[in-house]
C-alpha cells in the first residue's frame, strides 16, 4: 500500500531561535510546503503564527496561508485545530469554517510539556459534529490509549461517520505516551480495522519510530513540528531534508509514495 506523507512544517512550540529555518509566516510556510510536495508530501499539516511568530487561530492569516499554498501546489491541507496551548478552544474551532480538506481533532485534554492542552469533551464533540457538517475530514490525534477509546466512543455515538477513520499515534510528548516501540505496537493493535494511520514521533526518537510506522504499514509524517534535528547536533535546514529522508525510507521499504489523488481517494 502506498504511503501518504504529511509535512508538518511549523507546529505551535518551536521558534526561529530554536531553528532559524522554521517557517512561521504565510509565504515561508507555503514555500516549504511546496518543496515538500515536490518530493512526495500529499498533505500539509498547517499551524499559523501571528506577526510576532506566536501561535494564533486568526482566520485571515489561516485563509491567506491556505491561498498561498494552493497557488503553489494542489497538496491537501490539514489545518491544526490544536493551534497552540495558549489559544482558547472557541478560537481554535473556528478554523474549520475555512473548509480545509482535513483538520486535526484532539479528543482529550492532557498535560503537554510544561503546559496544559485543553480539549473538554463537550467542545470536542461540538467540533467533531461541525467538521462532519462541513465535510472536513478529522485526523484523530491519539497521545495515549484512553484517547483512542474516546475517539471510538465518538464514532459509536455516530458523531464520526466518515470511513475510514484517520488516526495519528503521537509518541514522545511529555504528558502523553513515551516514544517506545512497545507503545506504538500496543496502539496499532487496538486501531479499528481498515483505518488510515500514521506515527507522529516527537524529538529524538523521530527517525526510528517513523521507520517502524512505515514497516508496520502506516503512513508517515515529517517536519520541523516534530523534530528540529536531522540527527544529534545537526539542525534540519528547513522541512525539505526531513521529508526527503522519509520519502527515501518509504522507497527502501518498497512502499511507493501516494500522490495527492491517491491520498484523497483513500479518504
Ligand atoms: N504537535 C503535535 C504533538 C495538532 O496540531 O492538532 C500534535 C499535533 C496536534 O499536531
Ligand atoms: Zn500540529
């Protein structure tokens, strides 16, 4: 089965002080998405920043960023509704009104590094229902085993009807599952039949656990949101080297890379 590669260019946490190649403004993000598209990414996971480079759910910045990406390439856009720890849920959820092809849905609240990631059950359900109404495909972000159960409860309640369900297994966030092979396999074993899934491996274990996800038949995500480094001590000079590496890994494992059309058809 071909591999959908998602590029996660920016995220909510890192700054240009951490990695000068981190794209934060709409043109910078669109440029690096386009580079990733050219080497095989078919989905762009998009976080936006304000003029001071802080995470924001500003609808105009999001719209401009989506337009700048679409001007350059037909990659599928997955807006983050996680946005950033400091942004209230009521602002985050409005982003889906822009009707991106996909958006993330984080099913549970949790500690997140030194902060708190608030996803109260009633708010999550409201957002899930709105995504369903708008035809925005959710990517369910699973940071712990209980998050998967919460997502499956939404499905059982008829709130998530679009098959196949799409999951990210997030490993290595402080407050969520540790980045271990055992945790990955435990979660993969519990996924529903015929779903679409990828690994999001944060930090040092990014390469190994992304490779494991590919070997187990999953999709892959790459980019500076998940790791700023190509290897210990070597910053990645933008998103391209990370995406290229994952594309090469997939090919080495005899997994062809999905085009935008293939990814869209599968969903
Ligand atoms: N930053 C990742 C750990 C989201 O954007 O909604 C999780 C993520 C969530 O990508
Ligand atoms: Zn994100």
